[in-house]
């Protein structure tokens, strides 16, 4: 127990990785200096958008397909499925190279029910991906995402799941990770609340760093966000947050938190939903412009939120519509290097940083034996 108490001191776990030369390696990350523009002799924004996306596809950070498919008795994602917004033809039409499949549950799921429902979604997601192996491939690391793309497949990463899915147990977190869970949203539980992280919540974040599970902070309180930013040695994610300065939605982030997220090398994925970003493609672009200006080009990405029960802006009705958004950004003068970071490079950096931190942490830290009853009781 003494070892555990030492681990819980803020200076202890934080310092373990500080002696490493480069905690967030940037090898292969696209920069303005290294990016070679795609030839576009016609200089038409849509033509340029397709050309850029062919080289640097979209890594979509939030897609609700697993839960949407639970309602269907039959579907065919390979040939096309009109009852959902995501299928293989539309993924290819939108130049999507990777996407996170959300394992979030409807409100009211908690305890054993949340754990069981999350396991069922994991099982369904794996079954769907394996059934559609001509178009989809399961991935858990940055290398596997790149391999899937090189093989002409769309990489599928599992998560985020809601924090109730771990049932206040680090053992369940470890088992979900073994089953493929890649991200966990830190809301809806006693140990990550409006008051911030409890001692057990801090231990959850440390264990996530050790395993390689990304901390998703969309919807978390400002206190929780700031504590995770100071505690986590891996980059963090806001899987579906836009700019509150433009649209005052509670899940959107104020400028001060966006700036802190950018300083911590985190990533804010802007959702393509009318409720959070506005009713038009221009509104979405306004959020992307704002976040890039406040937090930096390396802090912004895309979250389609397709098949998650949300209404989408005009011209962005399904996952094939990404070229329309990229064309709008090009009309606004976005450099091609920044577009490439937005669509692909920033998520790859996040995944590499998470993998790097996990490998280093596992050399220094054994699986945590912490229990919520001991730390928060």
C-alpha cells in the first residue's frame, strides 16, 4: 500500500517519464515545412479537396454506427446501407481512412448494466468489422491504422466508451483494453464530476496512460479537464467539442480551455452537428477557424458524429460529405499543410503519443491494485 500511496503523489507518476528525450515524437507528422502540395492545375476548391483527401484522408473521431446497427435486423455495409449514415461506399466517397466507433450508451445505463451493454457493443463492432473485411479493418495502434490504410481499408478504432463502462474497477478497464477499447470519456461517474477528479479518478487516468487508453474530455467539467491535463503523460482528446465563443453549447469549450488543451498537445475534434456547430457547412468552418486561431493547427480535428442521433448541417448529411467541408476551408485560404493536419496528421500524432507513453509507463509501473472503496471511501 505504501507503493500505491507514493504513486498517488502528483510529483511521483508525473516525473517518471520526464527523463525521456521526446514524450510526444513527431516523426512523420505533417508540417508546413515537410508537406508537398498536391498539384491542382484547375485550382477549383472541390477538385483540390478531393486531391488532398486522396493523399491525407479523414480520421473521423466519433461515429455511432455500432449502436445504430443494434436497431436493424439486416444490413449490408459493403454494398451500401440506406438506413444509416455510414457504410463502405460512403466512407470511400468521403475519403475516410480511419474512424473511432463510439461505444457510448443511452442515459440511465450504469453499474453492471453499463458494463454488460458496453461488452455487447464491443462484440457487435468486432463482428461488423470482420464481416466487412473488404472495406474495414480493426486497429488499436498508430501503426495498425497506417497498415489498414496502406491495404486500402478503413481503420476502425473502438471507443470512446463512457466511464460507467468500467464499473469503478481498474480490472474491468484492463479487460476492456484487452478487448480493444481505445478511448474512455471521463464523465457520468462519481470519480470524475463537476468537482473534478477524486483520488480514484486520478488513478484511473494513470492506468489509462499505462494501458494506452485515450482520455476523452468532451462533456467533462472544467475542473476535471484541467486536472487531467496536468496529470496525464499522454495526449488527451475532446472527441466532440466545438468553440463555445461561437455557439454556447455546454459540451463546447471556452477559449481559455481551448488554449490550455493546445498547450498540452491535446486534440479538439469538432462535431458536424447542427446543435453544436450550426446549421451550415460555413458554421462548421467558423469553428475550425476559431479553434485553429486559439489553440493552434495541431489541436484541431474532425468528428463526424454520424449515426449518433444528431442532426447535421446542410451539405454535410452523411459521411461522404467531407470534401464539401474541405473545399470550404480552401476557399477561406487554409494552407494545404493545415488541412492535412486537420484530416489525418493530428489524430496520428495523438495515437503515436499514446502508444509511446504506454510503452514507457509499462516499464515503470505495474498494473494498479487501487480500489475506489480504499481511495474514495
